[in-house]
């Protein structure tokens, strides 16, 4: 697969993704073979790219996240359930991908169809380092999901007191930074 840059085309290699447990490769087409249905339907290809991005974020495949961004897939893309790459990386504690996405200015308060933010999922799954990163990047600790639960509520329900301590520490750090500026 290649991308066109000012200096000409640049090869970025194949992008792997998993759909229904079958590994596929985007851009690995044989010459002379008729275009498949996905090639003929741009919205299906866009949907496949979004799914590939979410899978790469979920399974901590930073190389594929970077490749997909390089071919123009928005890092803020949402699937049919409203999930973003940041949701998937946060839910699975994938710190490098969380940092990459935040450094590329994704919406840290994006919500899915249940109004869960990446912070809700990081708290629910006990990923303290991700919780800290998200809060320092501006994640809203008081955001309510459809069940009227905040990220703090999700941690408390799961008995994750260490997550609640991390939230309090990160919020205090944000507050101290604001007052000293």
C-alpha cells in the first residue's frame, strides 16, 4: 500500500486487521484480479478501515494504527456502536496507543452509544496509568453515561479503590496546574 506525498508515493506496507477472527490485509491485491465488492463500495472500505483501526487499538498494534492514520483514516472515527480507537486502547490498557492518539489530538471525551467515554472504560477495567493520562489530557471525570454513572462510579462499583485514588491524584494535579499558571 502506498500514500502520495509531496515528494511522490511512499510505500507503507500492508495493514492487517481482524474481522470475525479472519486476518485480512488491506492493499495486498494481486495484479489483474477484478476489484472486490469493498473496492467498489467506498463506504464499506471506510467502515473496514474504521474496524481495522479499532482492532489495532484494541490489540495494541501501534504500527497498524500509524499506517491507518497515514492513509487518511481519522483517528477519531467511530464504529456503529460509537466506539473510537481511544475507547479500545483505554479499555485494554494500551498506554502507547493512548499516548499516540492523544498526541494526535483525538477527542478524549468521545462517547459511544451508551455515553461511555474512554475514561469510563479505563476506570471500569482498572487501568490506572491510562486513567492518569486521560485526566491529564482533559478527560471529564464527571461525565455521565446512559446509566447515570461517572467514571468514578464505574471504579467504585468494581471495587477498584486504587483507580479512585489515581483519579483523585490526577484531578488534584490538574487543579494545581491550573492555579499556578
